[in-house]
């Protein structure tokens, strides 16, 4: 345990603040999950690319064909952690005769080959670099980057999950399981399920600033196509799309009065339910009390699809830039899944 908290190089003792002393410091948990310690030596090794052990790919690969669905999902998440080394290993290996394993291998290779798979790697590198720079004194804003990988299961979301608030205007609940935030679908009234991060919680300021970016992986079941949607909300403005629906039906809308701020339009592909999509929203405050939102939506897995859309809204429409959230909204329909949430402040 001491080795996790203290790195001794020669006669120099390197000591970090105990985890939890700064609320919202996600870095300790991520580095622990990646098999990287908190000593100075371990952090320096992580930046050099030598501290992160390669997963036991052969054993994990066997679990891709497990009878249990949750075990297959867990194995896929674990094998993705190998990054470029996993991609090389899969390319050199013998193809499996199991159709399920074949499908998952194609999906894994597709995910590893796309830019958004770099988010976790970026978070690990940032965690190591920023902790080295801070030394003994932790910063509340964790160096201008926040990352949530939903690594702590919670069978039923109450009002809070870590730094987040869970807002639920429906009778449908939420959970965190297997590295994913799950907003359950099914019957129920029209309404929202939202996991909200407020700037007062992180980075510990009144707002997220004049410019920042929010990104996440997300996907939804095809049940009830068109009756519900999912997306990312900045302030009072949500960027959303409809999973399983031909063309995705993307738009911007207000979350309080549901006024459309852009027309509903096709994203050029149908968002599937087996592989996740990736959504990024760049936010920039402009002169004249305006705010620009720039969205990228990419399809994961075997499919190729990319959609870009920007909009300029009045500051009064979006409100204070002091909260962001992952959202499922609408009526009867399928469940929504989210993972790898990242918030980057300007300059990071």
C-alpha cells in the first residue's frame, strides 16, 4: 500500500496527497485500474510508455466467446485497454471459428483504429503528467481535464454518483454496471434521465470557462425508434440523436421547454445498437452574448460514419456554462448506454 502512495528514488522521498483529499480527483483510480502506481518512478514510466503492462490477451480473447453476455462485454472492454499492441496482436492471430468472436474482433479493431479510442490513453497520460507537475499539492481542477470511465458499479442510481447528480423525471431508473452508465428504457411517461456534472463540483469554479469540450461514447437500443433519444447537454441545450432510426434524426433543442434550435436532419448513417457511437461537443463563448456549439458524431465498430454540425445560440438560450450532462429523453423505448466521459478545459 505504501508503495502505491510513495515513490522513493535514492534518498529522495516523493509523497502525494492522499486520494480523496481533493474532491473529484479521478486520477488515482484510473492509474490504479491501468496497473500504474502513484510513485514518481511509476508516473515517469507511464509517460515513457513502459509502466503499463499489456493485458493477457490470450486469456481475455477466450472470454470473447463466453456464454454469458456480460462476460463477453467485460472481456471486450479489457482487451481494448491494450491499445496499439492489441491491434497488432489481433492482426497477426488466427481468426476464430466462432461468429460471435469474429464480430467482436471486427468491432475491437474498428474501435482501436478510430480517433476516439485515444480518449482513455489521453486521460492516463494526462493523469501521470499532471501529478508529476503538481507534486505534493493536488489541484482541484486536475490540470484542466476530467475523465469518468464508470468503473465503480452502482446497482441503482440514487441522487448521486461520484461527483455527478442523477436527475430523473420519469419512473425509469439508472445504474452503473460493467464500465457503463445505463439509463433503462421500457414503459413510462415522457421525461428525462440525466447524469449531471456541475462546474462547482469540477473544476471547482462558477463555470467551465469561455471554451471547453465534452465527449463520450454512447449508444442506444433500437426499441421504440423515434420515440426517444440520447445525447450530451451543455447548460440548457442538448445535442441529440435517435438510435436505430434511419438517418439518426439529429438536432439541438432546449431541455427546459423542448424548443428546437435547429432542424432535425440526417447524420448520414443509422446509429447502431451493437457498437457505440462517439459524440464530441466543443463549446466557445463568443462576443455579443453568443455561444458556439460544434458537434462531431462518429459511428463505431465496422461501420464508417461521421457527422459534423455547428450552431450559434444566444447566451440566454443556453444559460450559464456551469453544467454538462449525459441524457436519455423521451417516451417508451430502449435503454441508453454511456462510457468514457471526458471534459477538457481550454488550453488542455
